[in-house]
């Protein structure tokens, strides 16, 4: 007997996701499901899988799996996408709260499918330390914005081999065993940065990373390279807005519903 699972394909600044209302637990093995249907040749194609699950105290619970099947505590752009999904499907109001593996998240859907999310409080912040890769030292900083992020400032983001260097730093012994996401950042002004991100779990550069944009903004502000509010230009061509007051961080940007479909399984 064939069983169909409805899904939406959504994008937050080029960071794309398969989003499913799974309050009835139709996805029995989400890790395997993510690995299969996020595949860009044999599946729908996405950076990750977002599941809406039931919550007793909040509007819903967000569960996130990377495209390689690994579960992540949080995803910034994913949180914006799932917020719009929940609102458009009558699961949550415009102002909502939901559970995640990184804690309780608050979000608001604004005009033109713009979503603003209060991020997990940045923690484990370290500014200015060296990472040795192939005999070369890279000056880096670190912040956990729901997931771990290393931030490296560069003169020109266009000349960085994000995939190659990002992969080596992502698996560097300094960040074992969990590893790290890696952001290459150029300061464009007091209120603007450019960010390219190598994402752990996707194991490649993505067109945007919400938690990476926030980590990059937080470190930029702490190093006094920039001030809040800050615009982060992504590889996907869109701008993410980050607000940070030294404790609380917000991420804001537009969300696109790419298409709706059904996954039919036998």
C-alpha cells in the first residue's frame, strides 16, 4: 500500500529545506528519511529536513536533521522557515513559541513573509585564537549560536576555498568530537558584513546559514568591527539582519515557499 507524506520545499536566503507537519509521526525514521529525500539527485534536494511535532506547552516542537542524516540542535534559517510554515498552516499564530533541541524559540511572522526569530543565547564565546591547518595559522574566534561556529575574518571572501579549508577546520582536533561550522567573514562597514559558510552535516558550503550569520555578527560586534543592527550578505544574494545587545540575538529575513508536493512511499 502506498503512503503519501505531504511536504513543502522552503528556502531561507538560499538555505533550503524539506518541511513536514509530523504531528502524527508519519516519518518513522527521520535520519534515514532526511538522508534519502534531501539528496539532490535521488530525492527532493535540500540542506536539511524540518519536522513539526506536537508540544504540550508551546505551539509546536521543531526537529531538525541535516542532509547527511545527522540531527542538529538548531538551525537559524530553518527556524524561520518552520515558523512561516506553522503560521500558514494554522499551527501557530503570527507571534509564536516553539521547542527545539537548543531550547525555547520565539518568532514572529511579519510583512511579506519576513520572519524574525529570537535565537538561542550565544555561548562558549572565544575571541582570537590560532587554528593550525597544513602548517599555516588562521586567527579565529568561536561562538555557539545553537550550534558551534568558528569565525575567521578575511580580506576577500571571493578568494577563499570555502569547501577545502572549511572541511579541514570543521574536523580539526580543536573542535573534536562534535566538530564546528566554519564562517569566512569580510567586514563591509559598521553595519554590514559578508559571510560564506561551510556547514557541518551538509559537509559543503551553503548559500546561507542563519546561525553562522549570527555567530559572525556577534564576533564582529565583540571585536568592535561593527555595531548592531548588522546586515549579513549571504552567498545566496540575500541579506539577513542580526540584532545583538551583548546577550540576546535576533535573526530576521525573508522566507520563500518554493513548492508543495507529496512523497509517495511503498
